[in-house]
C-alpha cells in the first residue's frame, strides 16, 4: 500500500493528498527509509537518462565525436528548451555529422515559458531540438553511427543500441532483462518498468559504484555524475527542480526527475553518508507540480544534505489566490508517519 507523502492544505483544512512510495538505500544496499511498497512497479521515465547514456560512453563515443562534459550533461537532461540547450543539441549532432532530421524524438514547445512565449510571438515553429529529450536522442543517434547501425530506427526496441541500454539498466537495477517490461516513452525511445527498489539501487550505484564494477564502468559513473553536478542548468533549466536541487548543494548530489511523479537522487559519499545514498520516489497520482518538489526538499533537509531553510520557497509550497495572497500550503507528510527511520541529522 502507498502512504500519504504530501498534503495540500487550504487554511488549516486538508483539501487534497498525494500518496506514493519512497525508498532510500545506501551504497551497501542497507535500507535507510522505506515508505509505501518498494516493490511497486513504475516506469522510470526520464530518470533513466544517465544510465541510457553509459553504453555510448563505454564505447568511446564521447572521444570519437568530441563531446565534452556539457554534452554529457545534456544527454542526461530533461531540458527546458532554452537557447543554450537547443544550440548544444545542434552542436552535438554537427560533431557527429548529423542533423536535426536524424532525430526521432518529435517536437514540442520549450518547457521554459519565457522562451515558448517568444517563439509563439515570433511565429517560430518548434523543432526536435526543442524537445526536452533532444540531448539524449543526439547521443543515441551518434551511438548508432558509432556502431555502424541503422540511423533511421535507433529508437526501436530491438535496435542494437537499445539492446545495450537495456543490459545497462538491468545491471544497475539488479533486475533481469526478461523481467523489465518495456513501453514507448514520450520521446519514442524505449522506457523501463522497474520497482521503486530497483530505481533506488541504480541511483546508489551511480554515485557509489560497487566493487564488482569494472574500472571502466566505475569511471563512467563518475564522469556522468560529475558532468551533471557541474552543469545543473543543462540537466534542467530555469526554475526546474533538478537544477535547483543540484545548485543548492554543489557537488553533493545528482538529481534526475522523470514524468508521472518519479524522482531519483544520488547523494555522493560524505561524512554523514560515507557509502552514498540512492533515493527513489514514485508519486502514485503522477503529480509533477506540487508534491515532488515539496517532498524532495524535505527529504534532503532531513538527511542533512540541505540546511533547514534551503529552498524554503519550495517546501512547504505556498498556495495563493488570484490576488497573490497566500491561502494555504502543500507540505511533506513523510515525517508524521509512525516509525519513520530517517534520522534527523544536522548539516555538516
């Protein structure tokens, strides 16, 4: 059964609730907190992107096409479609001798409202470069070219690059390939149904690679985490949760949201958590706007990664009326759950 993760309160009366599942494990697999049912199956959505990039990096794709840390960060991104994101995606394609027409992700207006409004006023038509997944797809089609595989079908489930990606997802999540249901993501690439436990396990391995990993794979984990933490503005964008969380704790965590209320976070090994942490959350009703930010900020405060007042505007999240007056709040309900094991730790 799921638990109440967040409450929407108007005045002092609970108006709505958001239920879901959350699991925190350390790099040794020890459970730090379990809320809800960790075996619940959900699609990992865009939280898979750091792992989807790894086979390309292991194959030497970044070196082959001259991709720097910025490109690595964008390949892991659900970006806002701001100019810097679009230009970098185009640059990645150009370095591989490819163009926007080689992408298979579809187009949509930028998530960034300011940039979207500018385009509408100017009569600009969004291209696939504006798709929040264009960095991931640029790396995927470049990987296909690296292998000499068919460029026109790189998003197909049985394409060689997707087969390698699925193997990587399997390894990080400790889930056999045959037990990972597949379906098309919003960007047309395959996505993976996994337990919340499997997601948390993968997040922990990203920031604290286990001893059984080959040196090359451990190095790729470090490379991906370092790029995301160095360029959080490329992983998300203006006002985006991943960017705000990583900006608030530079070099201390990797955050990657996914659609339908999914959030993965890896806390780098530190004094409080020497083995690192993997955090996975699935909000049952798929909420992306209210509960996710409220809960993620509260959890990171509780774990001592954030100071108590960090991102105070997000958790609790104010509810305003049409005049801009505060009439309520959305607040995290996790720590009112009996027997919650998350310790209260002061930041170091």
